[in-house]
C-alpha cells in the first residue's frame, strides 16, 4: 500500500501564506522477494533562481500516501535584492586615518616653521 504516493514541494512566506511549487505522483515497483522491507528513496527538486525578495520563506517537502503523510523539517531561504554585502569599513578607516595624519603633519610643520621665525 506504500508503493503509490505523491510528493509535494511548497513554501510558506513570512506572512504564513502557503504556496505550492511542484508536485508529482509516484508508483514504485517492488521486485519479487523484496516485499515487507524498508526502502529509502531520494528525490531532488531544484528551485530556480529566486528573482524577488518576496521569495523569502521556509521551503518544505511533503510525501502523502492514502492514509498517512510525512513533512520535512523545511529549509529557510532569505532572498535579498542586491545579494550579500560585507559591512567592512577597512578602506574608509584607512583613508580617514591617512587624511587625518597628513593634516596633523602639515599643521605641526607649519607651527614649527612659524615658531622658528618668531
């Protein structure tokens, strides 16, 4: 009775709205002598590139038999409009420090020259 089942892929957005992505039905043939055993089958589903930031949410897979269903734990996907950007300020700090030291150096030199003349 477990040879016929359906696979459903869906996602739930941040507002709790469920959206179906893809589903398919399967009918697995069990060879003679392999009955009453446990089998594990893998089914992959590739999600195309997420084009909108509204694609953020948790993606699930559900398998449903006639009298039972199993739902995966889900995978959370965060979609961003511009991609991930590291918030490193290394260059800004280096340029600011260089300009500050140059200004102090010029000021100190000018004060030394002015004091020498006085």
